[in-house]
């Protein structure tokens, strides 16, 4: 079964500059290593059980040669050239082969699970299996089953779970669409879960269906007025646009950003009554990055 959102993949044109910007946002983020044969490299900010990933092209020729219709890297250069941001939301499975078989029984076009890996700068080998949706279901999600235990994966960075902005977990990731009912029905079939009811998102100004995957939510959002979702839909079309992180202190996060030259983040009130802050694509490498938690 799908147990949570594993991470969001934020694609950037230049990895060192992306790291610098996310450090200003208060994340302890470190070079993650290279993807052999893929032409990419990444940086990781590990939270308690999930993480933030920045991904960039390391070798353009290698990356282009590795691209294919069932490869998450296909079209990466064009996506980055168009502004970058969140390209994929990655869902974690505890049995990828079984989940893919069940999806096929529901008529979902999906690849087989294939093994992948990455070597960290310290020489640690990380292994996983991934699968992607096929041409009949071209969704901005893919699926992962980690073969390396989480205790070992936390060791890939010098600091895991401790960040100046107080962030400790991903709360929700959002995908914008022009038709939330139709999109939610499609995602319900892909995930093999009931279609959730529509609720109103007051910060992103959208009607949304939220799929709860363990402790994390996958939100499918249709704008009802001007705001982040409408902006993302107009600029980039349907796709992922925001990740919302829970922090131990909104005040500490805001102070860190101010001290490191960030403009004050916009504030809003969620439909839960909680305060939220939101970094814009200009300040978060093409993505909306939200923060929620106590003052």
C-alpha cells in the first residue's frame, strides 16, 4: 500500500544556487550525490521521515540519453528552462510490485518496478525501486519503495530532522488542475482509495480534494479565485505547485529568513484556523513552499 508522500522533487537550473536559496529558507540541505547513468545530481534536506529534494542536471548529454517515455527524467531540461519548481510528488510504497499489479487490475497504465540507486558524496550506497505512470495516465507522481532502511538513509546528511526553520515533516503537497472532480476521480482510481469530498482551501484559494496517505496529504486543487493555485495554473498549466511543511515555530522560521535576506513571507489562515506562511516561486526556485505551525 501507499504509506505516505516520500518527498517532492524540486528541479533547479543550478544545484549550488538552489542549495543556497533553501538554506535562506531555513533548511539544513546538503549535496546528495549523483544518479549513475541519469546525468543528474541532487541535494537533500532530511526531515523526520521524509525529505526535500533539489534536483539539477549534472551532464546534459547523459541526461538526454537516459530520457525515455517511462523515465521520470524525460523532458527535465525543458521543465527547468520553463522555470523549474516541483516536477513530481513521490509516493512511498511498502510493496511496490503488489501495488503496481493492483493498479493494472484497475486499468491504470504503469511501469514495472525497476531498481535504482545513488552514491552519496561520503560513499554511502542508497538503493530503491521505482515505478512510473504510463502514457495513458501521464500524472506528475511516481512511486518508490526504499531498499535502504530509513535509519541508514538519515545518515546520508550530516544533520537529519533539525533545521533552523523548525520544519520536521511534510504536511501536504498540492497539484493544480482546472477540474478537481475529474482529476480527483482519476487519482482515486490510481491510488485505489475512495474519492474524497471537496473542501475549500483558503490560503491557496482553491476547491480541493485531499487524499490522506499516512501522515501526509496529497491535495488536488482547482482555483476559485486569484491566488497561488491560479497563478501556477496560468504560468505552468496543471501539475504540482506547492509543498506545505509543519514547523515547531513559525516565528523562528520567519526570523531566520529575515536574518538571511529573505523578504517577509505572505501570511494566510487555513481552513483549519491555523496561520500559514508562503514563500513564492521567486524565492523558492520555482515552487510555492508553505509553513504551518505554532508561533
